């Protein structure tokens, strides 16, 4: 074929295409960008075509055709296109009288088990993301980056304290009807708290499925990966490349929850690209130039489900995602996703640094990767609302305390069953003497037996909001050793939009005035366990009400 004939065929094709488009959409106008999106199989319908980092977009028709019209765009712009299962494509163009063509290529959804999480020779891991993304520094301060090296996790796994002292291995009794059963720890021996490896020394368990996913994300490795053996990028816990390789989340269609005993990578389908293929990063932008693609799962709470909902031995142990599912926050119209609360908008305008090619974006579209949770005081201080009313009847002070979970899409506290929210009530007279409690609840033993000035609140006026699990074999409670069979003993945690009211009466005696302090404290675990393990984690003051009155 000679060159003139080739040009004639190309011109003829464009005329036919333009005629078809005009028939469907009308004649292209000035300052309009139009054209079509295709892959190796032909035109792509329902592709999203966007002027990069703007809300100007179009959806392709059955011919793959699109039109974007805006009179302000009379200069060169980047136009991107995305379709499900394809890398994002792009062209640089200006409004023109001829159509542009954006070619898309499909990415592989067959997970590559030979994929190297940290392919660079220096083994930089997530540090390789720092050059381009402000989100790296946010992730560094987040609990996800510490999931594999968190001392509370590792000491609970190993059965040690933070100094490495180990509790004795679990001993078992035998019953002719039931076989072997676990015995309580011997109080005459040094004891540093429970540990998975004490109870199951021959098994690694599936803890790495959530905490060390790079170690466990292989068939069979989910139950053979020891967190204490993590090395290299595995020690980065839940890191950038892992999160942005999640292609699907596998949930039970009947419950909308992960299947029982299927935490973390067991309920995730990764899209690790082939060895000889192009890299792939999935996220919540449909206009990023690079080996990137958009996935709606990154904007759905279901993305969080695999590691934030789990059932062991038929007992639902932690279920932040399931609690959200059952709350009003799950309303598609008026609710909020996990990401909207825990990955709020940032106060800067670049998803990628400008000197690395980043374009200015609406900050409301950029998610903070600090992923605020129990490590964030501000979030805890705004989780619930505390109020108190007082009255004096005869020679007694009556106090009604109300706590309402009005700003959180799950129970408070949520997650690990050892977490506590402590309601602490203190009343003193004008001589600074504590008033005697006449009626009302007191904090149970798991609030800590000892000096209240040092955080041991058992016996003090108040209560603990907590999910209390009891081990079936040993009857120990509250238990965080949920790798053993447990039963739900009680659960009085604060559910979304449901107020809890507590009443107290105190003897006034000869008091002339009274000072009242009501506090709501978050504590990560029972005081006894924290002491045994050596966890030095201060309580977080969530809410406080103070007032004084003359008697």
C-alpha cells in the first residue's frame, strides 16, 4: 500500500467516525474535546473520560465516543480515560476539530505469587513512595505501619512481657468425657500474661493474615507465618504496595461479613502483576497517569472488612465493620463510610508532589493516610457526648450521667475485646473529702485493684463499657486470648445513637459545698494485663464534666 492510499483510508475512517458521532451527539463545537476510547478489541462503552483533576468528564457511548465541552478550556490539557479492568489511559490535547483517540490496555487479575513486594535493589519498601506522595509521612504515623512490630501484638502472640520474660507454657488436664482441657495459669509461678504460642506452641496461627500480610499472602502461608520471623518489607506491616494491590474483598453474601475464621488476606484477592508485565497500583482516582487504575472498593467500607471483623470458634470477637453495617452510618444516602471518618480530607492540594509531576487537586478528594483511630486523641475526644445532671434531695446528692455515642459509626469501644471505656465519678466536699456512695454502680475488678491515684479504679463510683469474653476452658475473664474458645459474658458498649444513663446517690453529711468531676477514659486493656505485659500506654481522656454547687 502506498503512502497516499494509506492517508486516504485514515481520512475516510475519521470522516465516518465523526459522522457517526455527530449523528449521536450533534456537531462538535468550538472549545470542545471529543473522540473515542478503545482497547485492542475495539471501542469501549461506559469509560470515564476526564480533564485531569477536574469535575469535567464524559461517559463513552456504545461507539466509545465522548464529548467534553467547556468554553474556558481553549488550551492544552491532559485528558484521561478509565474503564473497569483497564489501566488509566491519557492524551495531551487542546480543543480541536478532529477526534482524539485514547487507547486502554487491560491489567491482569490473576495474582502472581512470585511477585516481589520490594523490587528495588536497595530494598526501600514503602520509602520508595515517599519521593512522590505526601501520604507516606502520614502512613508512618499510623497504626497500620506498625502492625507487624507493635509490642502489644507481639507480646500477646509470644506470651511474654516487653522485656522478653515468658509465661510458662499452658498445662492441660484430662476428662474422660471431653478429653484434654486447658488449665488456668499457676499463680505460684511468674506470669506475664497469655500468649498464642503458649497455648499452641506447634502452630503459627493466622495472626499474620492481618498483621504481617506480606508474609501471609500465599496459599498455605496464612497459617504457617510466624510474626516474630518477619523481616524486610514484612516488618512494614500493612504498607503502601499491599494496600494498593487489593483488587477484591470476599464477603459472605448472606451476612455481608467475612466468612468465619477467614481474617485478613484470607478474605482478600490481590492483583499482583505478572513478572513480565506492567506494575499495577489501584486507588480511588480515575485520572492518575502511571501504571494505575481506579477501583470503587477503595471508597467502600467493605475494603476494611477483612481485618476489622472476625469470628473465632463461632464467637464474633471483633467486629467494627459489622457494627457499622448494622448502624445508620450504612445508609447509602445519609451515612458515612469508614474512609470518610478515618481517612478525612487533607489540607493540601497535591496527591503527588508538584516537582514529581503532581497536579493541583481539590483537597476534599485527597484522603489522609494517617487513618485516625485509637492513637488519635482528637478522634477519641469527639467520639461520644457526656453530660450530667444533679439534684439535692434531703441530705443526699443525686447525680444522673448520660453518655451517648452520637458521632461514631460503630460501638465504643470497638475492635479488640480488651479495650475499655471507663466512666469515673468523683464527688468531694468543701474539705476535699470524698462523699460516700449510697447508691449506684461501681467499677468492677478489671478496672484495676489498687490506688485510684495511679489508675486503679476498681470499687470507685462509675462503670466500664466493654465487651467481656470468658474463656470456656479456664473461665478466665475478661479475656483477650480469643484464639481459645470463648463465650460472650457481657457487652454493654455504647452503640451508635443510643444513650446510656447511670444514676448515683452520695451522702452529703456536713458538706457545705460539693465539687463534682465526671470523666470518660479510654484504656487499651485491663490494668492487670497491662501491668503483667509492661505496656506503658496512658489512658486517653475522652470527655470531662466539672461543676460545683453549694449545698
